[in-house]
C-alpha cells in the first residue's frame, strides 16, 4: 500500500475528501444528482514551521478536523433543509457559530470522556488503596463509555447511513492506495477499514490516556483532574503521531498496534451501496488526480494507466 495523502470523512448523504489545502464535498441530493463543492481550507494556524512541529501538529490537526467537519456537515445538511439558499450562505456570523459549536463539542467530550470516568473512579478509591488499580479502572470506564457511545448511535437509521458513506470514503482511499483504478467495481471489493481513520485516532487517545494518567501521583483530587485536562493536548499529539506513522508504514508491529482501531471501525463503517460509492469517487476526483498517482506508483506513463 502506498500513502496517497488524501483523507476525509462522511457527511449527510455524502463524502468529504481533503488533499493538502483543498477539500471537496460530494452530496447525493434528494433528486438523485451528485452536487460537488470544492474549496480551500488552510487551517487555524498559518505558520507552516509551527504546523509541522511534532505533537503540536496533532493538536492543530484535531481542532481543524472538527472545524472542517462541522462546516462540511452543515453544507451537506443544507440540501435537506427547506431554505437551502439561505443555509448555504456563509459569513462571519456562520463562522462564529461554527466556532461556538466546535468549542461546545470539545467541552462536552472532555466532560463525558475525562471528567465523568474520573469522578466515578473516586468512588472506587474509597475501597481500593492502589492508585494504579484506580487509574486502570478509570481508563476501562473511559473505554467502555466511548465504545458504548459508538455502538449506541450506530443503531440510529440516519447514523447508519452516515456509517455507510464512511465505508465508501475508506474504500475509495484503499482502492487507489492499493494500486487499483477508481471504479465502482474496484472500490466495492476494497476494504472499508483504514489505519488513518479518525475512529482509530480516538481509540488511541483513550489508550494513551490510560498510560499517561497512571503516572499522575498527586494527592489532591482537584489537582489530579487539572493535570488530566492539561495533558489532553499532549495525548492528542502523541496519538496523532502514531496514526500518522501507521498511515505510512506496513511494519508488522505498527499493523499489530493498529488492529484495535480497525476492529472498532467495524462499528463506525458499513458496506456502502453503489450509489454511495459513486459519491465517494466524485469527491476524490474533485481534489486528487488518481490516474497520475497510479502512473507514478507503477512507474509507467500516465496514458498507460
């Protein structure tokens, strides 16, 4: 498998693909037509040297994926609202609202996946003297809450369709990275799991946090919680570095460590139908010249692909 550099996410009845600063959103409209919008997104930090620093680049990437993800989700949803023209008009007001939603999402995620497990672990601390055991219990709770959340929302019909488009996104990327032409038939037989998936990233965050929190040895409960919160950017940065490595490496150890994330993707992806695959292909072709990529990969002239 050869790294292509493209990534994306599922949106409502569609797929977003991003290649460097360019992204495209392809949406299957209610009338059956595929609408494609292409734009540029340069991120929240413009300094390239700062953006390329290890650990920090993971934090920036996480925040930017939330912002862009919310933006593209809003765009896709606009096709299913009554006043679509009004919904698709951007502006400073929309950007401010988007920032508020992203900030609220981060606060809620921290509350559910950090503060709640920590609070519940304090109950166990009354009966168990070992801090290591309490920290492991907290980590296990965090994992169970996360996996339970993913499993629960997968039961919703609308989310199930998003997961099908998520599968289409992965299958399109796997298709070209494995040297196949981007056709419906080739995409259909490609894997719907990918090592660079956001699902894998979040699971790695959960696992890395267990290791980090094991070493917080502070008596004061408030300080223990504060240190956990302060370590979140570091944990996100470390997790990103692993996902980044996994996407570029086929080494046995990396593949082994990637397996839990691939297993979890069985919940967050579903097999797409051919219409969904067509949407994924449209999104890829709007931002990525897969023919040139395959020609370079095979060491042949582009015309021969």
